[in-house]
């Protein structure tokens, strides 16, 4: 019977074991977006099991790390009503505050807006931006902070030539990248 390595024709002695995991807390310059897509799914576990979700996944390539650092921004699962709001019936509590479909969706859309603006997308383009527009944005400074067992993205910004305390990336593509949304 063939084992897993034999099945794929790979000599396990020639395979390098990854070390160090992902990036830890810190500020990472020269980051680029390599993944940007909207996915739909269903929660499989916990108190939200069976509930549908839609999220925008942004994958950041950090120099020196093999895998992308991903950010998942949850989106509404249906359009808002004619007044721009969703159901305001309280569906639970979070951090001592009442939560409704409307308050949760408004919060999530606020997170998305903040992220898109921090990536240099002008407010005038927010209504028409699509995931593919983010692919290739580079010269990003990514700040990661540890929260519990996880290292989360806490801040995203486009590096400016005046950021003298950071290693400088080649800024020649910055104008053309921001021109995507002008």
C-alpha cells in the first residue's frame, strides 16, 4: 500500500518543514495585495452554525513570509431597505450593547469603508469599487497586533515618501495604482 508521499511521488527527506508560522506583532512595510475576493458560506460551528455569511477577503503578501496574511470583512447577506437600513429588531448583545441586523451591517460596512479609504481609494469610488481593483496595490504598511491567541491586522496604510522611520519601497507605482480610482 502506497503512503501519502508515495502517492504524490515526493521524497519526504527532500521536503522542508515550515518554521516560525506567520508574522508576529509589528509593523511591516512593502506589503502588497495578492488576493481580493468575495466569498459566500455558512457557519459550521458555534451559536451561528447554519447561518449564511458573505465576506470580502483581502490577502496581503508580507515580504519574508510564505503565506498571505488575510483579512476577512463580513458583509450584509442582503441589500438594505429603501431607507438604507436593515431590520432594527434586537437579535442579541455584544459587549453590553444591543445588536440588530442594522447595527451589525452598518458596523461591518464602516469597517470596509475604513479599509478601502486606507488603501487610497477615494470616497468618490466607494460605490463602484470591486475586489479585483485591489489586486496589485503595493507600498502598504501593515500593522499587526496580538489579541488573545491571534495576531490581527490593526492598521493598513499606503506608505508616504515622508515616512522616514520605515524602510522605503519604490514609490514609482504608487501614482499608477491610485490612478485606478480617479
